[in-house]
């Protein structure tokens, strides 16, 4: 993930050079893998992002799997035709 971020920033800087573009890098990740980056490398990366006026947008994917399962259960509970046994017909005459 960090290697991809470094490559993306390098390509961006080669393309833009010293021109005054609005520079953005979009990092799309699921955040699952651990990185082998020490504190000094991370600080160097942060300094590079800041000094080159790059905006970093991180987009996290696949974090809602548990929520999706819960929402399906909620839909069953809200389904008006799901439980016919619990309904009482008020229009019936005795």
C-alpha cells in the first residue's frame, strides 16, 4: 500500500513538475495488510506530501460486510407479510 502511494506520488510529480496544479492522490484500500514501514520512512512520506502540496484522499473499502448482514435481517423484520401468524384481523365479526 505504501509502495503504491510512493509510486503514485512520483508519477504525479513527474507529470506536474513545478506547475501549480491541484495535486491529489486517491488511495483506495481495504486496510487489511500490515505494512513494513518504519517511523523515519513514514515521516519522509508525510514531509513529501506536505512540501509538494499534495492532498491525500484515503478511501476505505469493504468495511461494511457486517453491517450489510445486519441490514438484511432488519428488512425481514420490517416486511409486513413476513409474519402472518402475529396479525389480528380487526374487521372480523364474531
